[in-house]
């Protein structure tokens, strides 16, 4: 009974809260620095006919930052809570355990924060002149107006558009954290202090592997979240498997297999640099 009480206290500990705040602040700092690349990536994913997007550096900044802050707080809190529980159990830290913790933390994060990401995707792309005629413009005055209009015109379920690919994509941060933790353990063997430059490099490598492996599904996720294709039914309540398959096949039919990786260069540049900087800030705060 006392062990269970100790575990419960551990989950609500100051240390776990510090990790969550550090993760949130690290991601906000990194995303603010590299935000124009994130906007470019989203436009290339949703509007595959656009070749060179014109970037408005601050378009949709606040909704993205607020969503990211909440999302990373939830993810890091859950991940480090599970890490505490696992540490109190038998066995050493292993990549398999890190992957499992990452998947569970990702699922919790997706369920709680998908509505915010749906809204920020639409706000970020608002006012863009799409070359793809199947895309419709949105007209929102801000975060709360977007929530209100979506619920009134499309139903509450629309806020969870793209949930299924998002749940599959929990493998992205899970794989990222698995490689990050494994490389960090190796670099810190024998109590060796890991430099900020090494943390940056480790974070960049881990994110590059995870992003490349899951990018086609990230493209589908962005399209479903935007949800403004005319009359094709692809923006369903949670994005069924048939919608995912249909969108993947449609992209291949229009642009070939390489069409699935449209915007990958911007995505890699943005996510690798963002993740690397985020981990540096995170490690500095939690040190």
C-alpha cells in the first residue's frame, strides 16, 4: 500500500512538473526561432500544387505556440511520470521500454490536444492563395472564433479530424525518444558530462530518423486537420483507414510516390533544428 502511495506521489512530484515545464518551454523557444519553416512545410503538405510557398513569418504563430506548449507539457509530463514508475520497477532502462513509454505518452497527448492542432492548422493556412482548386478558404477571427465556427458548422467531432493518423504517428515522438535516450545513455557512460553541442546533435539525429520514417502519414494528418477539401468526404470525424488510404493513393496518382514526401526538405530542416534546440533548452532547465 505504501509503495502505491509513493508511486502516486512520484507522479505528482515537483521533478515531474519541472520536466513538463522544461519540455514546454524548450519547444516554444525552438518553434519561435524556426516558425517560418513550419508554415512553409504545412502549405507544401496541404497544397501539393504549390512549388515555392510565400512565407508570412508570423501567420498563425500564437495558435501554434499555444498548442505546442500544451502538447509538449502533456507529453513530457506523461513520459517522465512513466519513466519514474519504470525506474521503480525491475530491470534497467532499455530502448524497448523507452519506445513503450513514448507510445503511451503520445496517445494521451493526441486524445487531449488534437482539437487545438486542428484549429491551429486552419489558422496557419488562413488567407493562403491555394493553387489546388479543391481547397476552400477559411475565415476565422482567432482561436476562440475558430472553435466556435467549427463546432457550429461542422460539429464537435471535426475537432478530432486526423486523430487516427495522429495515433499512428505517436510512433514519431516514440521513436525519437527511443533513439534520443539510447544515444544519450551511450554518450554519458561512466558519468561523463554531455555537452550542449552533443545534445543538439543527438536530438537532431533522433528526430531526422523519426521524421523520415513517418512523413507520408504526417502529410495525411495535415490534410485531414485542414479538412477543407470540397465534397469528397475526406475530412471525416476521425479520419478512417479508408480516408487515409484514399489520400495516400490520391497523392501517389497525382504526383507519384515522391508526392508523399512533398515538403520533406522543409519538414526535416524545421523539425530537426527545432527538436535539437528544444532538447538543448530542456536539458539546461532540468540540469
